[in-house]
């Protein structure tokens, strides 16, 4: 049922006598002839779709999920009689009219009939008539009529016409809307409301079911509604078929049976049960009643016609008064002289004045109009200043409320004329639109602030519809992409993103925006003008329509190009720092391994030399000892390469020219290059000098050249050696392997490029790692040694390579700005043959002590040995006057060589000390810049070198 709508008429005109007689006659005949059960349906009946809603007991979905109720049961009976199969569609109450008018359903099972709705539907005859009454709890005595509902809490089903009744009759109740009338009755029974207004049938059904209790009806019904079947206007044929079915059901007593079944003893169908008894009475006395009825019908015909016309006139007047008095707008009729003929009751709600007060005003309605708008309102009512006679456009003006406040109204007006054209005055209506006007003003202010905010956003802003069409954007978004306004107006989101980006957007919309209304921040790329890719950070929000459904999207877009650039630079710096740390760690490891390995080689090489001295010249063991000695010397060479990688090689720094160094070694380089490879030299005509060790730099060039030869292999190729100078800033140096911490300035470079196989990124990353090689196992210290030499010379190196395109290594060394004194080796005294004194050997390695002692003793020296620095200082203190020289190890536990040397010099300052270490002389010199030691010998050393150095020191 659909109770919302115009108030139904209070009565129905009586039918003409002839028609009434015919109907009653047919009813009498049908008592004996009408079937009580539906006939057998024809084969394959036509299917009709019936739209129904939840309105027990008339129609609803039962606990089994099936359509049920009084009207549903009736429709099934009519379908069997009329030869069609009903298919029921459950739809919301408000959607039933839409379903019928759109053609989704053929029939609406039950719609409350009003004359106004005849313009929209074809209605059958009345199926059921049910009263709408005031219901209260059993103990309630104060509520007896509608007037008693003022200022009381009244529960009404949402959308029910009862709400309109209360408003139209100016019943100032406190209405509470519920989803169903059953909910309203439960609230009433629970004491949550004072009264309820609704259908008695529903109340009777719920009480019979035991769902509510303790409720009674008050006074007579407020009004009665007619339940009918309805179809679209063009389905007259279907309406006739349904009408026939309803008539047959009524004649067969099916309607009364259904009503009794569903409503039981508490029913509104007593009238129809009376008709049933009368029908049976007619069956018994049919003959007599027919004759009496015919005579009576002719006698009352004229009387009924007069009553019908009188009732129609009365109803028409009642309708006019009801509409006029209960309109929600301030309505008036001004006579030709301008005085009010009629003023609606709504004037009190609008202006605060009673209708009588308005009619008694001499200057009505201008007295109620704000002075600023009186001329316009009077001109409109008089038809002056070109005002429309119908006032269809509406006139906005300000009027004065009785409480002194100023309100806004919208006036419509038209002239009133009689059928003969005589002017009867002006009819006007005023609607209070203050709230709407205030809301519109606030909306305009809000929109202005919104536009200003969006315009001045530092981030991009855009609005899209559900298809991705761009509807709105701010200047920052346009500037970001570089498109014109006309171009953006034609674009969709898919025009601004790649296929992967579009898939990402769809995934974000489906997984985040649609379910919860917004997305997390996410990064993506937009395509600007000329295909420019712009990295942005986006957060998307959902736009909703008035019904809460999705209507589009809006998004904030932030340009993150600068941030991406910073992050990329930061990652590069971090990568270089990690690279430097890794290389430094490897350098420390390499230096430590080389130092310890030199100590081991000292024992191998020294013992081999001592064993060889003990053998006769023709001993076959000498060959084996020579092999051991050669292997030890190769191991010592390997240690020197490791120390070079660690930046701790043995350097003699002086000022030199890279061009001269390369020219002097061209023959050496040529010998290392096969005939299939051509070497091109492009040396700068003028080249600043550098400070460095010529031997180490020569080794560096040789290793780079060897690497280039191996990259070319056995095929023909070209190696190019190029020199030059250039200015390097911090960014240039940071882009190299180990140059991040170097000072910007003037640098000399030597570049060695080849046309070989090149390297991929992964290979190029590890080329400076110790023992990393793409050749056979056992190689791999060439480039690491290069890196160590470059680092020791405070330079850096660039590597450019591409798989299949060759490689280019560029070594950058700081240019020498002025002549500097050459750092020479320690001055050593001129040799002589003087010998004497005790030699103190201090070393924590047993093998080194034993070998050194045996070497010195064979040379005729007296030797004391100490196991560490503490032991050495103790023995030196005991034999200070006898000791002629000290052979002191640098790295020892408990007391290292540095501290031991200083303590010995405090005991005896003139004692010569020879430092011995697995590290290079350069490393030792750096660690003892001011300490006075006589000489240095690097492990592993041979007996002749040790004896010769000892003679020089002791004779000084």
C-alpha cells in the first residue's frame, strides 16, 4: 500500500438506481451459481508480473521467503479463474509505482485509491476497504480525537498519509516516523509514544498473531482507504480482466473468506459479512425481493439523483475549503478594490498574524512587506512595470514577521476572472524561503571559499567523473602538465597516464577508494606535454551524489620531481659511502693479511737461505731450496700487491710528469701487447706534474694496460692512452669511484680505453674487489692494486663500460701547483766493516726471531732475543751499555714497537734501532714521523740484505 498522497474524499456518491438494482440482482443469482473454489487453470497460462511491498496482512514476504497475505491470496485465486499465472516481484514501498510505470511490473497488488491517482493508473474496483484510526494503550483515557494529539508523541509509518492529515488539520503533534506500522505499534505498546495513527487491519493482524498487545482504537476512524489493483493507463484490457476476477471473488464470497482468515474476530469486514447474510436471505426470498426491489428502485431514482448532485456540490465545497485552509503557503485573494476576500490559515505560520488580523488591515498586504520591496510587490499585484499576469517567474522579496524579524518570501500571483471575463481580483501565494535563501547564501560563500582555496593550492587538484573525464582542475595542475585549458577539457585520465599507471589507478579505486571513500598516498607518473614523465604523489577521494552513491573522484596531486632528484642523489651518495667503506674494509683486511703473510714468508725464505748455506755446492737439495726460495719471493710480491691495494705500498714521492713516465715505458708497454692490438697515444702537449711514486704509477699503468689486453683477447683491437688536465668540482669527483671526499681543483688524468668485450653492470661493480676475476682462478689483484695505488696518491678513478662496446678507465691525480721537496728514503750511513756489540732482536713471532738470530750469528754477531716489546725493554735496560743495535718489530702484543722504541731512547738515546715489519717502509714512515729510528727493513728479508743494513747502521 502507498498511503502518501492527497487526502481522499470523505464520501463516495451513490450509484444510479438502475445500476444498483442490476448489481444486487446479479449478486442474488450468484449465491447459488458462484463457485467456491477456483476452476482448473488452462494449460500454459499467461504470466503476469505483480509488484508487492511489505504491508501485512495485505501483502508481505513470509518466514519461508514466499509472498503471502490477503491480496496475494486473492491474486492467486483470480489468476486461476482468469487464466493467467501471477509472478510476484518484491520491491520497496516507494518503488512500486516506478516498477509499474516503467513496465518492470504489469500490476501493483494494492495501491490506496485517490481521485488524483486516476490520472496515473487504471484502477480495478475496490478489493478491500480499511479504516485508518487513532490507536492508544488500553489504559489511555485522555486521547479521544485528533485534537487530543496536540503536543503528544505520535508514531506514524514513514511516508504515511497520516502525517499529512496532522499537518493539514494544524495538529501540532510530535510525529515519530518508523519504517513499518508494526514498529510503530510496538513502540506504542512499550510506552515509547502516546498514540499511533494507521490502519486497523494491520493492528488486528498483529494482535491476532500475538506480536503486540494492550492496544485499543479511539473513537471513529479518521478516514478510510480503498485497496485496489492498479495497472498503467494504456492497459485497459488488463484492468478489465482483473476487475472481472475481483467481481467473481466478491460474488463467490472469496473476499470475505480471505478477510476472515487473516483478520479473525477483530476485523473491519463486518459490513461485508452483513452483505453475505443479506445475500443468503435474498436467495431464499428472491422472487419477492426482486419484485419489491424493482418497484422501490423506480420510486427512489429521482431522489437519489438529487442527493447525488447535492453531495457532489457539498464535496466540491469541502474540497475547496480543505485545500484552501490547509495549504502550507500564505495564500490570499484580493478583491478588485484591493481588500482581502480570503486569507489562508497558513498566514499565521508564515507571518505570525491570524487570518482575521490580516483581513482587518487597511493596508494589507503592503503592511507586511519590507519597505525596500513594497513598490515591487505592489507593481506586480497591479500588473504594472511589465510584471507577468501569471507571476510564473516568482518574485523574491522581504516581509516582516509579527515578532519583528525579517523573512524572505517567494510570491506567485495571477488575476482571477469570472466565466464572462469579469475581473474578480488577484490571487497570490507566498512561500517562506528564508531557510533556503540563507542556505543559498551560505552555499555561495562556501563555494567562493572553495574556489579560492583550490585556486591557491600549491598542489595540483582535479575532479573526474566515473569514466575518468576531467571536469575541473586548478592552475597548479595545469602548470604541472603544461597543457592548455582547452586541451585538458577534452582529456580523460587515460590520456595522462601509461597503461601500467592506468591499471594501478583502477586497482586503487577498486581496493581503497570505493570501499572506504579515499586512498592512501601512492606514487605514480603523469604524462605531460610532449610525453614528459612527471613523478607525482597522489591521494584520491570519492565524490558521492545526493543518494550516497559514487558520482566521481577528486584528487590532490603533488609534484615530487625535486624530492625524487634528492632521493636519487642521496642513494648515490649512500652507495658511494658504502663502496668507500667496503673498499676501506677490504684494504684493512688486505694490509693485515699481507703483514701476517710476510711474517710467515720470513720464516720460509730465511730458513731456505740458511739451509742452502749449510749444503755443499753440489748437493741435489739446493735445487729444491731454490724452488722454495722462488715461491717465497713470489709470495712476497703478492703481498706487495696487496699492500698496494690497501694503499700501504712502498712509495718514494717526488714531482714527476705522467707524459714522461709513459714515454719512458713505451717499450715495456709494447712488449706486453700482442701484435694484433694497436696502441694509440694521445698525450697532452702541456701537462702539469703530479706528486707520486714512479714505480707505483708505472705498476698502475701496466696493470690497466694488461686489463685492456685481456679484454680484447686474441682478436684485433685498439688501445688508446690519453693524458690531459681538467677542473673537477665536488659533483664531478662524487661521480667517481672513490672521489666523494676529495677536494675540488685542478687534476691531471690518464685515460686507457679499449675496444674489447666490455662489462655488464654486475661485473663492473666488482672489478676492484680482491681476487675478483672473469679469467681463470688465481688472478684478480691487478685492478684492486690499481685502486690502492690511486687511493695512496690521493686520486680517484672513473670507469665507463658497456657490454660489447669496450671499456674506458680514467685515473685522476691532483696536479702539483708548486715544487715541493722530494720525500726520500731514510738516510743511511756510509758502509764500513766495523762490527761490535750485541744485537737485540725483538719480535713476537718465534720463526722470525729464530731466523734473524741464526742469520746474525752466522755473520759473527752476538744476539739477544725478546718475545715482545716489554721483554725487549727489560733486556735493553739490563744490557744497555753492551747492545750495539736493536732489530725491533713494529706490531707486537703487550707493548708495540712504537712505545718500546721511545722507552729505549729514554734509557739510551744514541742506540741505533732498525724497524722491521710486514708493512711497507712508507707505512712505517707515516706512523713514525718524528721518532729517531736508524733504518727500516721489510719482511721477508734475506740474510745479505740484513747484514749489509746492519753494518751501515752500526758504522754510522
